[in-house]
């Protein structure tokens, strides 16, 4: 009955926990579903496989420790992959692996929980920037220069391409820079070059175009943050006005002109903190913008760990900083420590896109680096995997 409800009605709680499973990986490298095992990375806090995480309040109850820690320290480690793959954006899958999406023509990368990696079969001749997890466990890669969406099946098999009406949409490349999936399964897309807004429906595999937006820069939006209602998102402005977009309409919040941001995180109270490519971190709400800093810029996305802190790694520029965001939206910058290999791994363009696992480790997708970056907070906890798979957290 639960699977039937999920398929027919797209009920969020049923769908998102229905998609949660671990994986057994065969010698050939393919992963198949197996019964849930939620304690493979440490002690689990309150929560069960069938709890359902239908609201932001449900997610925050599990994500943030009941007794807050004041220790945000962390270590860095690497997983070598032997090549500079040009990947941007990552998605945690129900198997516990992270999939990083190819910005240039080439394969996506799977990073397994045991530290092994593999490149998926390469399809298409374009590039993608960021992705989302659909309610059925499929990873959807979002086209940047590609003319199709990249669809990676839940079992990690061969990806396929879906044109989805992109060529007749009126949009021009570059198309999208990230996005978010709503509780109802629709994907809100961060349009890179306008002049319209777009929503992807995974049931029909087609785009819907929304009202035009004012174009005032070379790139409009870079990433999105799903709002607490689960059906609308902050579209993060690279060169535009901060925008609230839903499945059916959009509205630009008056008095919130911003630019130079790429991704961000939702705070427990429903505000958001945006990560700056330029300038300083900023906290946004429907009531206004509050700068949070200091910041030297150069950040590309951020992710919550399970210790009550979010982390953003500075990869644009040579200064090698890590920003730490607390649950109230305050931001501090620290110097990045050396990795387990004794080197400073963060440099211009090394990693773009960070996503957290249920054990609190944040995985960085390599762009110009030949290794995956792992940021491990000292006080991280392990939470049920479906918490991290929720649409508020599992995105570029």
C-alpha cells in the first residue's frame, strides 16, 4: 500500500522513506537494494526507517543535536581518483554512495561508503551542473551545456538522456546551475541565462516554463535552497534579484537585490544563508538581508553536517579557508587544515559542490583536483539516512 501511495499520489513522507535502503555492491561494481541497515557508521540518534521526514521541522529534529555542541572542529581527508574529472555538484543516493556530475562531456563519478570509487558509463556530448535526488531514488543531472537531462537509475546502472522539451523551451545554453526537488517531486531549476524560469516534472519528463524574469547579468542564478514549506525555493542570485519560485509561479522579493552567490543552506527557523562567490555570506528572509561574515568570498555551496554546523569550503582563490555556519546563521572563517596526506588540498577550482552523508562526513566533488575531499567534523553524529536524503539537504 505504501508503494502504491508513493507511485500514485507522490506522498512525500511515504516516498522519501520508501526510497531509503543500503546496498550490496557486486564484483562488477553495480549496487542493488538490500534491507535497511542504519547503523553502519556509528550510533544512531532517535528515529526509525518508517518515521518519515515530511516537514523541515521533522528533518531539523533529527539533524540538529538535542544537546548542542560548541565544537565545530574538523579534519580533511582525500580519496585519490587519478584524474582531474571536471565534476560539479553531488547527490547522496539511497545506497549511501555520492554521485558527482560531469560539467564537461564525460562520466559521472560514484563515491561509495567504503571509500572505493568508479566512473559510470559516459553518455551524451554535453555537460551538467549539479543534480537532485528524485523520490524514486533516481539521480537527475541538470543540463548546463548539455541539451538533455542526465538520468542515473537507483541501481547505479547505465545513465540515460532525456531531452524533456529543452530545445523548444526558449532557453539558451548555459541552461541551469543546480536546483532543488520539492516534496511533491517537481524540480525547481536555477536558470543560468534566462529569460524564463523552469520546472521539471519527473513523471512526464517534461519542462514547464514559468513567467519571465528580469535579466541583468551574464548569469542569473547559481543553486537554490528549498524553503521550509517544501514547495518553493530561494533561487540563489549570481547576477539577479533574490527570487522565490514555486511549482506554478514566481515572485521576486522587493528590496532584496543580491549578486555573487552560489548555493546555500536553510536555517532551522526557515531563513537561509547564501554562500558567496564574491563578497560576504548573507542571511536572507522575506523581511530582508543581513550580512554575516567576515568572508573573503570564493565559496561554492555549503552543507549541513550532523553536529549542528554547516560547512563551506573556499575553492575559488588561493587563500584556503573553510566557513562554519551555526544554526543561528552566524559565520566564522578558519584556515583549512592539512589533509591526512599532509597537504593543503584547497586551491583555485579544486572542488565544486559538497553533500553530506548520514554519518556527518561532507563529500566534495573534484573539479580540477585528482581526489575527492572528505570533511569530517570531530563531533559529528550518525542520523537515519533518509534525513540526509530529504529534499532540503540532498542537492548541489
